[in-house]
C-alpha cells in the first residue's frame, strides 16, 4: 500500500471540496433574488453550483412547515429541535445532502441556516441551548461564508407587498424589526470574516456586485 500522507490528503480534500455559502436576512431582503444571480455568476466561472434551502423538502422539513403553519402546533423547544433535526437531515442525506454535495466538489448556496434558528428560536427559548445544539453538532457543517442581507423593515414590507405570493402571517413590521435586531445580536458572536453584512437597500445589481466582491476571495 502506498505511503499515505495525511496532511497531503487533507489538502487535496480541501482543494476539491466546494464552498458552502449561506444567505440570511429578513423576509423580502432579497435572498432568493441574490442567490439566483450568484449561482449564475459562479456557473459562468465554470463552477458546479447547487442551490438549497431550509426548511428542506425532506420529511423533517415538511413536518416543520406543518408546525409553522399552525396545522401541528409545537412548543418553542420542539420547534428549535425540529429545525435542528431538519438541518442534520439536510447535511447527512446520502448523495444530495450538504456534506455529500460539497465533498463531490459542488459549491452550495443555502437560503437560511443555523443563524436563522439562533435568531428566531433562540429568542423564544434558551439561546445557549439552541446555539450549542447547532454549533456543537458534529453533523452540522459550518459554512465558509454567511452573507446577511440587511434591510429596514419598511423597505422589506414594501418588497413583500409587491411580491406575487400571498403575504404570510409572520411578516408584520414589528416582527421584522425584532427579528432584524435578533439577527444582528447573533451575527456579532461569529468571526466577522465568515459573516458579512451587506446593505440590501441598494439596487439588485449593486447588492450583487458587493456579494461578488465578498465571495471572490474565498474561491480557490
Ligand atoms: P427574500 O427571498 O429574502 O424574501 P426576494 O428575493 O424574494 O427576498 O425579494 C423580495 C422582493 O423584492 C421580490 O419581488 C424582488 O424582486 C424584490 N427585490 C429584491 N431585491 C431588490 C432590490 N435590491 N431592490 C428592489 N427590489 C428588490
Ligand atoms: Mg426567498
């Protein structure tokens, strides 16, 4: 058997592993819009890109949606655990999970991740428990980069109201204000290099240019 140099193996693995980029932001901040544009940008560079989202379409994500819609009411701790369970399933799914896709060289762009759980569920139950359950879980990968699209609730409401889909009950101005503040508190606890706050109040093109400036240096 040939001599196996662990350091060389790890470096090789790192070079072939795709980048894991998460988008966060209150509703209407422009996540869907900017993810599509970043996907096209990365593809143009010849990279393989997969876009994904949480909650997932897996059974755990479907259960979560039923809970969020009020169809199957849950306690705050149950909800936090369900989000985390769905995240583990999202990571560990054979072939189509986060781990498998990254390891086979795809870049992954994910619409919402554990920052959302920390911001939303962390404020409704014990934040240390929610944080530890997510950040210390060996089956929940930490992103290479989180881009937080920061938008005022006023502008966000305008955008939500002009969106074709029906308005969800969660999206009131007061709630958006609270969630935005919670996000800022959570993001402050992460390494500022890996969590970047982008002013999402600018034009779609300006926001995308800023995102590309942030993403470019992490691409190898
Ligand atoms: P999210 O996925 O974060 O909820 P969307 O990408 O769906 O946000 O954007 C919400 C609405 O605002 C959409 O109708 C979209 O076309 C519009 N929009 C997105 N970004 C901008 C922007 N920078 N300026 C103006 N309108 C925007
Ligand atoms: Mg969206």
